[in-house]
C-alpha cells in the first residue's frame, strides 16, 4: 500500500502534504505522524500522483478525490501563430530548476538521512539531463518521461 499524508483539516482547509510509496518511505518522512491525516491508497493511485497525471483535490474520511492534472511542455506561438523556438525547452528548464530548488534544502540539511542518496542521485540526474534529447512537444509530465526512459523519477511530494 501507498500513503497520502494530508494536513489535518481545519474547516474546509487541509491539503496534500506528502506521498509515500510504501511504509518504509512513510517512516522516513520528517514528520510527526499524529500531526497529519494519513490515508492508505493503491500503488496505481500513488503513481498517478507521482507522475503528475492526476492531482489530489480533497479527502474525506479515508477517501481521496482526484482530478486529471494538466501536464506536458509545448512551444508557445507568437501573434502570427509562429512557434517561438525553444519556448517548450525553456519551460522544461524552468520546471527542473523549480524541482531542484525544492530538493536542495533537503540535501544541504540531511546528509545522514536514509533517503539522502536517492534524492542526491535524482538531483544530479536533473542537473545533467540533456534537454536536447527531449522531443517537443512533450505531452506527458517530466516525471513520466524520466520513468519511461528508465531514469530516476521522483515527485517532490515524496521529499522527506
């Protein structure tokens, strides 16, 4: 079973905080479990969220509600409907920088954490990813692209 960690609801407020593929990953999250609502769900639903194909919109009791997530990276067009060359690649590059900026504090402050190597390897993979090898438009998430190409694929919701 996989786990979805939610901020405890106060009124209608309380969103998804973390996801864990298995109990070991759940136990390695840097959280106090009693401070959160933790719901078990299937591995396929975990993967939908991990690969950014679905997003969690709410939960009630032990049920999670999902919706299809917008994904992909396409080139933009100018007012003459001409492709702005490189704009899709720039979107991927910006996305990767955003992901790396979320991973970096964990790496800087948790060198002895059991999952440090996993995240350090992923950070290095993102840093060394040759964007020229990615054919645009890319109609899937970067996480799914990486997984499809047998590369490390993580979601920042898995960060300890």
